[in-house]
C-alpha cells in the first residue's frame, strides 16, 4: 500500500527541516515529464483539438491523447514574439524560415492567461542566464553559511539526543542490576540467617546426643560392674551355708579367681558412639561454611555499593 511506503519514506527522512524537505521534493518533481507544465485546450487552423503547454523551458504543443510527448516545441531562446487578438493567438519564431504558429482558444480570458504565463516564464528564463549581482551573490553566500550552520546544529542535537538515550538505557540497566544485586543480598542474608539457626540447632542436637551417649556409656559401665560382682556374692553365700552345716562337704569348692568373671570389652559395652575427635571435625566444618557465607555476603555488599555509586554518577550526568 502507498500509505505504508509513505510511512517508510517519512522514517527515512526523520530530522530533516521543512526547507530541506521542500527542496528534495522539488529535485525529484522537476525530473517528471509533466512537472511545471500548464495545459490549455486550443485548436489549430484545421480545427484540430490540441493541448498547449507552458513551462519554464518554452512552449509545447501536444496531441489530444498524449500530454507527455510534445508534437511541436518552441524554446524561449527561439521565440521572437507572442501576441493574441481576441481568441486568436500567434507565436513568432526567431527563424524567419519557420512560419508562425497560430491557434485559437475557446475563450478570450484563456489567451490572456497564456500570455501572462509566457511573459513570466520568459523573464525567469532570461534572468537565469544573467550573471548574479553582488547583492545576489552575498545572499547566496549567506544562505549557504546558514544552511551549513543549521546542519551542524541538527547534527549536534542528534548526537546529544543519542547520548541521552544511551545514558538512559545505561541507567536502566544499572538500576536493573542494582535490583538483582539487592535480591541476591537479601537471599544471601536469609541463607546466612538460616545457616546460623541450623548451626545453633545442630550444635544443640549434637551436644544433647553426646550427653546422652556419655550417660548411656556410664550406665553400661555401672551395669557391667554390677554383673562382675554377682559371682563373687554367690560364692560368698555358699561358703556361709557350708560353714553352718554339721557335716564336711564331700568336695572342695574351687578357688575364686579372675577366671570366674567374664571380661567385657568396650565393644561389648557399645563403645564410644561419638568421640571427641568427631566433635572437633564437625566444629571445623561448620566454621568453614560460616566463613564462606560471610565472604559471599561481603562480596555482594561490595558490588551493591559500587552499583549505587555508578547510579549516582549517571543521575548527576543526566541533570
């Protein structure tokens, strides 16, 4: 669609001033075949319908069905005189061998209008061929300087606008990074708080477990000690019973030695379920993780401060 093409052309010429746009339009339009031509209906001596075209280069006669290709041409440099009488219009060439071209117009006012256009275009034609006066040259020089100045101003404004847009985009990017860093810092702080809570809970849990283990171990030791004393007590009771009887026993009691008792090792007692070395290792690992979290939090805070400084610099530039 031609509307879409107009939008594209308008976007291509964005930033152009009105004077420059009009000049570019005239440069394109002047190359068209019908540019600047005023057409009038006429008839020749044979009463044939024709078109008379008046433009800046001269007079042209066209056929009725063709306004692009002239049938007869009279350049201004070859025209000697133009006149009309009533509805009759006469064109006299400079070449005496060429006969005059005579035509008639349907109305008298058309001949008057044709004559006025011919006089004006012929005057402009002659003026273009005369050298410019001093005033005209100064005006043209001033116009060229003014044009250069306007172009420089437009280029400067366009550059400032581009720099401003880039600064705005950079500021938006920095603010977006700032928000992301804030979110990272918040998450890191939450993780650090959760880690501290987990650390406290873990230490309390292991302390409780270690206490229970020690108590259980001590109870096992007491239990084993009591078991070791049972055979000795039983033997002692038997000896007392034998002494109380009136007859001598037919057998001799074995001597109580250490073989009677059963030695129970630490493995049989359950051993140390949680040693002191394991507790130290756990403390070292917890402290290491805490240091890593603190370093990460410090790094995020440093980045946040740098980003704040850059945003303040961009704001000061924008002002």
